[in-house]
C-alpha cells in the first residue's frame, strides 16, 4: 500500500501517493483504492477550458473504457476534483518504461520481436474498435515485472471521425515519432500508429532515435528521407520495418499483420496494398494529371497561420515554442510549410502514372472501283476497242463525234 501524501481522499475514495510520471497536460500519481483495496495509478489533468469541458472529456474516457486487452493499461474510473481537475484512474503497471529499458543500448532481436508483436496485438485491438492512439513512443510503453509491454497514455487518442480532444496550439503527438500525414496536418487513421511503432522498433534495434534535432528539424527531416534500415538486420525484419515506415499510409501493413510477421519471421503474407486499393490506384491513374492537381490543391496547406488555430484545421502540425521565437525558428517553420506543400502534391499524385500510348497512324487505303456487273439479258460489250474505235491510218486524224 503506497504512503498517502495527505489525509484527503480524492473523490472520497483514492489516497494519492508519490508522483510516478509527469506529462504535458497531466501528472500521474501512485494511489490506493480504499474501496477495492488495490493499488492504482491516477492521471490528474490540469484545469483548463478544453479539458474542463465535461462532455468532451467523458466521451474520450468512455472510448478508452471500452477497450479491454491484456496489452493495454485499463481504465478503472474517472471523475473531477473539487477544484475542477478531471482525473482518470488506471491500472497500475509497476515497472519501467521502454525508454528507460533502452538506456543500456540496443535490445536483442528476439526480445524486440516478442515485444513488438505484443504491442502490435494491443494496437490491433485498439484499431478494431475504431480508435487511433496517435502517440506511440517508448515512454508510453510500460513493462511489468515479467517484461510484458503495456500500451499506455491514451490522452491523445480519438475515435476515427470524431472530434479530437486536443488542447489548442499543441502538437498532436511527439515530434520524433510523428507519421508524415500527421506532419502535413492530414487526417490520421490506424496506419499512423503503425508508422510510429516502426520507428520505436527501429530505435530498439539501433539504440538511437532515427530523427533527432529540434522539434521542427525532426518534423521536416521525415518529409525529406525515409528511415535508414541497417543492413545487418534479418531480411524479414528489415522488410517489415520498411513497410511499416512507408511514406504513404496505404502502403503500410495492419497491426495484425505486423504481429504475425514478428512472431513467425514470415513477411510474404504481408500485403501492404490490398487488391481493392490496387484497382483504385488504376482508376486514379486513369483520371489523369488534372485530378491529381485538384486533390493536391485541396489538401495543400494555405498561408501560414498562428499556432493557436484549432488543430482540426488541415495544416502542418507545429510545436508550441517554449522560448521567444527567433529568426532561425521562423526560417525553419517556413521550410516546414514549403516542404509540406511539396510533399502534399507528391503524395496525391497517382502512382505509376503511365503516359498515354501513341495512336498508330493509319495509312490511307486505296479504293478500287468495282467493275459494273452486266444486267440480265444484256450481252456485255467486248473488251478492247469498240466498233467505232477503228484503227486510224497513219497521217490521218480521227474525227471526234459532235
């Protein structure tokens, strides 16, 4: 039983103990449930206009409460403190994060296969329920005393097609693990989590984060190059990571396919693009370049706007600066906007568009006049000179008929 920090019970039930985690919008406490006599973790959010909106907060929590999987940190309860701070009661995973586990260097390949398959299983369950995590990273993967991973921190998760629960002006996700579509400000779906998990597994294998630098530098770099997959990796693992971190979301496998490939070592069954999508590609290519230009214009970000715009707007995801803006930061931000504009046009252009085949020139056909057919009962005229066409003696001219 954790030692309480004060005698006051949260919601008349929970004894708050020491802080075990601090995030951008919440603090996680170790706590004790005095009613069910069990240790729990309580995520206490800061009071604010966005999170204080009870209806939106409750909708988000209900989505998370509907997820039940061994690889997830289960939601037990939710409520609001007397001073208006929302909180969520979670299952306590008393162990290190994957980030802390990687401090000693790269992990063994077999351990990464097992860990990755378990996280992919959890993501498959999440995606099957129409939820996208949007913030898969090492610090959000908790390891219990057996080393089993648990996916945590669904604070940025949302149901596909629903209103996003995100504080205005903050980036949706963590810069080092964002998918390209998140950077472009496009809608996200389950492939976004697959990309982030691919970067996490790659970091476990190499011992370093693939994209580094300032937040803006990190964001821009993924638009210019794909992750570097080491040559020494097993062939199946290298191919799987390449598919998981593909630039286009439609080229990435599902979470279920990733879990199977990590367990079996077989990637031949991983079909990045289903047949239906292939047929759709052919139709898009047949539509021509004008359709691609129209789509690119529709999704391309408009003029640069302040970071305080609502995150639902289709614009590049920028990080709220914690220090005064400098000229270098402004130049990097301008580079990000230019990169996303170019990337958006490239992304929407139909792949493998073939030039129209030249139409073969047809040679003019020679029309041969048909000989007149003789009428019945009429004897055909003899061939050669007629009866009036007698030979003209030399020196005489044939008189023409009037």
